[in-house]
């Protein structure tokens, strides 16, 4: 019987354990289309005043991170491309 280094042992058992874990949970999650009620909730996720305030905060933070001397047009273009990390809707506009 050959000796196995601790590093090799841990690497092979970690790979085997990860493969078994992934094989056991592969069917646990499925993607399903949204029904009408879920779509309505998703579309209105950022409609409240708290969400609007959060979006404004994100826009202000992003604007503050832009380099000094950035033109107003470039600022508007950069902010228009941003989306909310929570709901995915556009922050500007």
C-alpha cells in the first residue's frame, strides 16, 4: 500500500464529496415561468417610497465614484446603465 499525502487525501475527498453533493441536489431547483400574480409583484417591487429612496442612494453612490471632470452627458449615460441589485430594474428614469 502506498502512502498518500495529507494534501492529496484532502483534495480527492473534497472533490468526491462535492460531486456527490452536486449529484444529490441537481434536481432540487427548477426554473419556472412567473404566473400573473408573481409577475405583478416583481414589476412593482420598487414602487414603494423606501425602494425609491434606496435607488436614489445607489445613484448618488455611483455618481460619487465617477472620476472628477466627467462630463454631464457621460454621467447621465453611466447612471442610465445601472440596475438595482435587488430587483433588477433600471435606477435612472
